[in-house]
């Protein structure tokens, strides 16, 4: 009878565990990209926002960031998840709000009204618009 070493069994289990972690990470990467994008938008981080935007969307992303220049912004309840695909585009829906405060008054911008479009560009996920 063939005896299998406990080390071989352990290595096999570790391989299965690592491959499942990689697939979970790759499926959540688009949602994490959108969360980072929104955080950069609200944090007025031009360089990070640019890095998280596809080349065709970058001017629009920077223009949207500029629209927040006269207000103080903060995030409430940000959570994003993949909602589907459209060809090579991954669709991401978010919950939460951007709170913009101007002259002591808060205005809530509901993030759930947008579906972000995420694509791979140069091996990285980037935001390339919304619907």
C-alpha cells in the first residue's frame, strides 16, 4: 500500500488554499479599485485618481474632482461589489454617500445611482466611466 507523506498532503492543501485566495482576490479587485478611486476623488488626490482611471476617462475624473474644490467632502458607508460584466468591462455597484459640505450645509450624493465600468489596462484594473 502506498503511503502519502503528511508533508505532501499539507503542500497540496496549501496549493488549493492559495489558488482559491487568488481567484477571490481577482474577483474583488475591480470593486477595490472603485473604492480606491472614490476615496481619491473625495480626498482630492489627483495623482492617485489619475492612476486609477483609464486614459480616456482620466480628464472626466479630474474634472469631477475639480467640481469638489469649493466644498469639504467626506465618505459615509462606502462599500462596492462587482455586479456583472459587459464584454471585457466589469460592472461595479457601490453603496454609501459622498457628503459635500458648503457653507455649513451638507448635501449627500448617493453612490448607488452609478454603475462604475472597470477595465484592465496595462495589467491593472482602472475605472473607465460609469452608467
